[in-house]
């Protein structure tokens, strides 16, 4: 992290957009905080302060710059790389856990006391859980103000504020504008109630087309839809349901969210950002992987490759278990049967998106009967769902990687491949290489990299800590190579 270093001021002086979201630049003489690339005149070094988060700058008494909108930037790539308590807590705070469960609920999910969690976050991020959650609420409120015509009382309720007065005071304090003044500066076309138009920023370069292509190949009829450059899917959210439509645009991802409850806005955005890995640092990844001569051409062909994430941890585990030993096409067909037979119907379907992925309770009761194919595979899906339904298995982005692997591999039929795939997609772990994956190995062979798992793992040490991104490039090489396409799959694991 560049906070407190001369490198931070040099990034500000150069207006380097690569550092937007990595830290906050605050100016003592004006009392405002900015993103590093703010086009305003660079202040004197003596007037500059640097903070790790917007919440820290707000706690120090600064308000957001009206010119560069420092809250509308990608998140820090540190949360992708860091697996410590602060990094895991930030992922859950972005998902709205503090607003729904309070600080004690957040501490319980992370397995620490409330006092210790607050001490760690304040020390490392400059603000405690409440301050970080307040910053998220303010940003969600601003999005609703500027993209919808719903009343301010409804905006305050949807964003998680306790009262309209608290909402008004916070918006004036952070943005230097009343809600009425912010609505007068609307930049986008107004949306109807429950519909929000968003721009999801990222750091360039960004291979959004590649990420959407990955999701489209695995799209489940009824739950997902892909075509004309768009990808849509249903979302099961804490307060209700939603449908998200994503499309690559210039310097951002265009997102339309249709929510049954607007309180889910912040959580939905956080999950979609993880799904497309929008907070990654493509420059660091490209430099590390491009230093390998055998991978350099792939990096150049797919600049800004992203590791697809997850909006639902249970869904990823079930997909991984079903996908063992069969092709992606066969796994998709089998999983579609689960969605059709056991998934809830959306109250307000749109186009081909009509259903939600089944709940853990429903899968635990009916998966064994609904799933065709090997009985053991169906029992594994049932056992995973039962563990989630009973609270023995937590599948959220705040989990510790080693603990999640252990919890998964205690379930019969779940082995190292599946647990690695899950931590890569659910936790966004950047340094996972699925060296046993057949298609990944074939892609390595096409690039002149050793295919045998042990040799591939040894060669891949030079890619650390970005081996997950290397795996995406190897999958892409396999799918576009001179041999017939065979999508990634996992050999059935004995455990």
C-alpha cells in the first residue's frame, strides 16, 4: 500500500489512474479528498495527506471532491491479494453485512471478537467497521439519487440509513451537497422504481469480453441468458431477488439492476464486481506473467484477463461437483435440470431469466432424486447443501482460504481440485493453479509449457502470486488451439 510514501505523491502528481481506488489523496488547504488521478492542480506536498480508504478520509473530516468523484472508482486490488482479517472484513462490509447484522454479526462471521476486529480495521484502514459501512451507505445513496426518481425517504431506507435526518446530514458532510442538489446533477437517464442503471468502473486494460465469454459458455437456461454482447442472470439477495444485465462499454461495464428490494443495491454491486473481478490490478498481473517468455504472447492477446468470480458460493460448489468427470456442456445440461425442477420462479421474470438457483434447504431434500447420473455425485451435492443449510459450511467471501478448503474436503466426494476451484471463484484467490485440469494442461502444452501436473506446478512458481490469472490464459489457449475444443473439467475425486 502506498499510503504514507513519496510514491503516493508522485502518483498524484502524474495523475496516474492506475492508482484510483488504491488510496485516497486528501488536501488540507481545501478540506477535500480525491482520487489520485483528479485533474485539479496538484497541491503542495505539505498540504497532502494519504488514506487507505474513503472512510478514513471522512473520519478525518474531509469531504469528497465534486470534480473527480473519488467514490466512483474500482476497489483496491489489495482486497483481492490480501487474505488477512482486514481484507476479508472489507469484502463482507462491501456485501452489506454490517448493515444487515451489525458489527457483532460481522465479527461472528470472521471468527473474532468485535473489539479485536475494530482495533485491526482502525489500525490498518483508518476507520472501524461502522465508518467503513457508512461510506458504503453514502455511495449507494448517491447512486440511487442520481440514477432513479424514487423519493429521498425511500433512498435513505434502501441505502441503510436509520433516519432521513441521518441521511441528509451524511450526504451534506461527505459530498458537500444536499440530496436535492445531487439529484439536480443527474448524469444518467432516470430509471423506474426498483431499476438502477450503473457504471461499474475497472482498471484498464480489462478483458471483459473474455470474462463474459466464460460465463456465457456455462450459462444455465432459465437462470442466465447471453447474447448480443450482454449477459444477464438472476440474483438471490439478502432482502429479495434481482436480475442483473451486464455489457462491456468504454472504460466501464454497463449494468442494469432490477431489484425487488433496493436495500440490496450495495450487496448486488459488490457481488457483480467480484463476478467480473473488476478490482484486479491488470498491470501487476501482466508484468508478472509477461515475464515468462512462454506466456508472453497470451498476455499480449488477452490484456487485462480476469478470473471470473461468484455471486453465490453454493452455486459454485454445486457446479464444480456436477462438472467432475464430464464436459462443460454436459455439466450445464445436468445443472439446468436442477434449476428447472428445484429453483424458485422469479416474481418478475425478464426475457429468458425466469428462475433462481435452488436454495440449500431444497437441494438437501431433493437433489439426490432430481440429479441424473452417478448416485455418489448426487449424494455429494446433497451433503454439501445439507452442510450449508445446517450452518456447518459457510460459503462467503470473508472465509479464510485454508479453513474453507478443510471444511469442503471433509465432505465425501469433495477433493483438492474442487476446493481449489471454489476458493479461486468464491474468495477471488489470485494464486490458485488447477494443475490437474485436463483443458488447462492441454492449453499449457500448446504454449510449450510442461503438461504433466508436477512439472506444470514447478514451472508455475514463477507466476506467483497470480497463478489464477495464468490458468485463465491457459484455458483460453486450449479453447482457441488447433485441436477440437474441450472445455475444462475435473476428474472425479476420491475422498
